[in-house]
């Protein structure tokens, strides 16, 4: 995919009082609800984004469960999922707790810069380039590279090659590479850059996504 495909629909959840189920937040219960629903339809929940200020919107990013389907998510898939989720979401208690009023449902393909959220994402796309933002600078103990962290004490933006997920430390393995300013520019040859291997604790990630170059540029 070179761009996101999406469909939207306005919806009004039915009124529900706040419900506490097993100590889970409404967001966690909504995620579990969507994962189960989408799986029955043949899709994977890639990520969700909640906008709940002036604009109230639930953005759902989906992918195909079957790896044999190589064409990726189409606009028809987005339309189908939007229709299939609309009424069930109106009856889902977590939606009423989150929005407490009308909201917009948007279903999209992951796009070229696919969001990365789950530990399995960082293993599945090992070998691809990613950009990861953290909520604060990381310590040398957290990165496993004290010398690097000492030289870059304020860094919160990391760009490099995914190398998997470390289950022992619940951290993302990434080989940092320098950005030389030639990405996407015709006629510019990029020289290989040596990697700086570090760990990034998943709990400290605010945003992560693949960074794929558009073919032909």
C-alpha cells in the first residue's frame, strides 16, 4: 500500500453507566472487543487511535489475517468492516464510557507507514526500517548501550532497522542508523551505515511505525 484507504461513519453509542470489568480500562476492553470481532471477519486489528477532545473519533487500522492475500486491504474491506462494526459498537459499554456522546468511526488500511504496537509487530517486521518515539530520553541501563546514551542524553526519536523483540526485558531491539538526508531523492545513492544496536523498552514508546520508501522515488 502506498497510502491509507479509509471509510468513516458518524455514530451515537447507546447510554451505558461506567463499568469496571476485571480492573481493565475502557480502552483495553474496547481493544479486546475489536480484536475478537475483526478476527471473525478475517482481519487483524493493527492499532486504534482515540480522539476525544474537540473532535471525537475512533480510528481503527486493519490488515488481512490471511497472508495468501497479497493485494492488501482495499476500500471494499474498509467499507465492509465499517458496516459490520457500526451497530455492535453502539451496544459496546466501553464506547459509551470513552465518548459519552456522538463520535466518528473511521476504518483504515495500515498504509505504507504501518503503525507498530504489539510485541509481535516488532518481530514480524524485523529487518525493516522503523521510527520509534519515546515518552522520555532513555538511560544507558534501559538501552543496554551506556556509551551511546551518554553521548545522546536527550534523544527521544530513534530511526533504524528492527531486530526483533526481547521478551526478557520487554524491549524492542533496533539497530540505529544515521539519516543522511537522501531518502526518497532521485539519483542519490545511500551508503550503508553501521548500526548501533540498542534496546527500547516498549512501555516507554509513545509512537512507532515502519518507514518504507515509496517505489520509484
